[in-house]
């Protein structure tokens, strides 16, 4: 699960955010808008896990782990330290 969370922004959330901005026709979101949209998609993943695993044994431990790690990744994204998100943002606003 750690690996999935580690790659979540790069493989799911940032591409989804880019698609979102393309669909709504926003070719130049601010960095903060883009980061917040990435985080929204990460939260969707976390919510899906929470709903899907609430009735299994040891699911509380898994969900606590996911919640803790997700918060760490959110902080990284909001501070601009996630290189994959920053690279995807730059590419989108320059070439989108």
C-alpha cells in the first residue's frame, strides 16, 4: 500500500487533475488550484478505500495507515515538493 500511495499523485491524481482542467477549459490554472485538484483526486482514492474496506478484519489498521500517509503526501504537494505534480503542472500550462 505504501508504494500505491507513493505513486498515487503521479499515476492517478495529477493526470486526473490535468484532465479536469482540460474538460472545463481552464488552460492556465494557478499552481495552487492545480495542487488542490490533485489533492481532491487523492482524497477520492482514500474515500473509496474507506468505503470498500470498512467491514474487513484489520481494516482499521489499513485505513489509519492510509490516512496518515495521505496527509504526508498532501503536505508535500501543497508545499510544492512533489516533483511529479510540479512537472505535470508546468507541462500542462506551457503545452496544454
